[in-house]
C-alpha cells in the first residue's frame, strides 16, 4: 500500500505538470492558427495593393521610356535612314506597349485611356515627322524633326498621363 501511495505522490505532480504543458501548448497553437487565418484573410487585399503599385511603377517606367526624347536618345544609332529609324522607334513603342498591356487591369480607366492616348500620339508624332522628310535622309534628321514638332505643338500627353498616375497612387496611400 505504501508503495502505491509513493507512486501516486510522484505521479500526480508529474501528470499535473504534463497537463499544464499541454494546456500552454494548446493555447499557443490556437493563437498561432488564429493569427495565420487573420493574415490569410488580410492577404488578398495587401497583394492586390502591391500588384497595383507595381502596375503604376511599370506604367510610369513605360511612359518615361516612350517619351520622344528618351526614346530617341536610347535608340540613337540603331538605324541610318529616316524610314529605318522611324520603323525602329514605332516598333519599340509597340513592343513596350504590348509588354505592359496587362497592367491595365490594375489602373483606373482614365489613366489607362491617357496612357493609350499617349502611345498613339507618340506614334503619330513620329510618323508625322517621317512623312515630312525623305525616307533616305539620315536618322538624325528624323530626330531633329520630332523635336521641332514637339516644340511647335507643345506635346504634353505623356506628362498628363504621368501626373494622373501620381494622383492615383496618392489615393491608394
């Protein structure tokens, strides 16, 4: 009998300690599961916001890349004649546009319309400059003509689109 009493005296505190540890671990696990569920519920909104910001960044970069002065400086020397340089410039704009076209789902319609208009007007500007020159003139003449038309027409659609993108980003934050 005494042996059994000794066994109970030793086992009972150990059993209580194990049970206490079980309760602590169970509580911690429940809190962790609740925390993970909360993160999962908030996560889609955060992911969409992050994707939208990336879209605004990409479209800002796109607009900067198709700005006539940046475009001409970047592609300078890639063609010798007006017709070849005109084709290179227009092709570059179209490739950039096609690459970034999917970003429109994250932008407001007004911003996307300005971006599209900026793309079309930049292509039209380059084509207009090309029409006013002979196709076998040097590519440098096309660059000069593009800059002349920009100065005369006060070409600002890309600046307007950039401004609109900045306004939208400020709305997000």
